[in-house]
C-alpha cells in the first residue's frame, strides 16, 4: 500500500510540475506579448506624431548660417500650417517608399498660413520625384503669396520696401585694403565673417553679416568695403543653367525684375518675357501641358495665354545669401511642398563636439 501511495504521489507531483511549467510559460509569453504590443504601439504612435504633429531634421549645409548652423537638429512643427496626409506607401522613419505608388493627399487645416520671414522646411520643387520623396530644404520665406518681389543690386524689395532685417544675414562683400597691407583669414574671423578669396593684390571677397561689416569699416587699414554685386545686364552662365526653368527668365540672381508671388485664383497672362517664370508652375507643379507653337501659347491643347493658379506659392531664400541655392535659382515653392515651420534647435554639435549654447534654442 505504501508503494502504491508513493507512486501516486510521484505521478501527482509530475503532473503538477508539468502544469506549473505550462503556467509559467504562459506568463512568460504573456509578458513578452505585452512588451511586443507596447513596442508596436510606440512605433506607430511615434510615426503618427512625426507625420502629423512634428518632425526632427538635421541642418546639412551652411545656407542658413549664422542663424541655423551645420550640425543643428531641429524640431519642425507640422501642425502650424497643417500636416499633409500620406502621399505614398513608405516605411516610417526611413526615406524608402514603394516606387511608383502615389496616394491622393490633402492638407489638414493648421492654425495659420505661412507668414513672411518664417523659417520653413519644404520638399525642394525641382526634383523629379513624388513630392514627399523630394529632398528636404530649409529656407526663409522672404515673400508669400500675393507679395511683389524685386531684387536690385542684391537688395530684396517686398511690396516696394526693403525686406526686414534679419540678424545674422550674411552676404559677400568686396574688401579693398590699403596699398601694401595683407589680410588674413584669422582677422576676418574675429568679426564673425569669412575670407572667401583674394581676387587682386589688395582686394578680397569676404562673407559678412551687417554687424561684421560695420566692424570691418572701423579698421584703419581698410580702403573700401562694398557689397559684391553682379551688375544689371551682366549674365552668369552658372545661374541660367540652374535646376528648373525659372533662372532662364533673368541674367543673374542679383537682379530680378518685379514679380508677383503666385496665389490661388490669380489669373496670369503668359508672355514670351515671363514664359520661364511660370513654365514649371504650370507644367510640373500643376500638371498641365504647355507649349509655344507658331508664336501662339497652347495650354492643355487650347490656344490661350491666360492661366488661373491653383494654389499659393512662396519665395524662399537662405540667410547665407551667397552660399544658398534657393528661389532665386529655381523659383517658387508650391504650398503642397511645405512640410512645416522650424521652431526649436533641440541639439547641436560641431564635429561631434556639443554646442551647449544652442541646445533648446528657439528659432525666430
């Protein structure tokens, strides 16, 4: 009898242990499943936040210096102007999208429109790709839809007035030192500027902000300092060969005759003089056919020189004016290319060395 009892206890113990192991396995699987569910939820929540609320972008070029520096990491608000719904089938947090697949997109209303002098992130218009897959650019919206813009001797005029002054805006100057005086790059750097090149024995091209230019003008060894300007009527081969067709309407980017920044509902009259100003807008951005045939203008197969604009446009320029390819070169930025407004520098480094004075810096 005792042997039978021992055997029964062993069987019971075996099945109990097996049952306990199964319960433990269930708990382990349940714990793992909870973590997987949490991670999947976090992934999709972050993807939604990134596409609809805000995104993070890195400054790769010096076109916005000294306001935004190479190595700055920005938070960009998508909700300011309204987020765009997805334009393609893409893998979140990557640049990979399913080739050839386009999804009809719209913009969810934001709480305001792009305003003059906003620093905006957008998809560069001239690339031949689906909009959301084009390279991200960041520039200042110097003119908005309906503004009249003109550039004379590099000075930007908006609606007849000189553009608002931006602290840190830089431009090339021609600097002439007194005879026999040499100029070093280190001396220019003490003002916050940069020596670009020497073009004659005592003549140099330097990149300066207005503040730096004022300091240079106090140098006793200075002869003259003036903005470096390509004169009106003088062509620039590199300029007219820029991406897109806009630059073919002008001779150089220091002299742009008056243009109205296109706005939704505007009726424009196409002429031979403004053909290249509006060619990309009509053909590439608003998907129409446009041609000149026997001296006549044909739009969508019909003879007409009138066209009604379907969306707002913006004119964007870098604050580092002579180190920026922008709307002066490739033309207007369509509203459907706008991603958002730059609001804060959340981190910054220079060759991996943190710039703590720029961390959490608000962007004006």
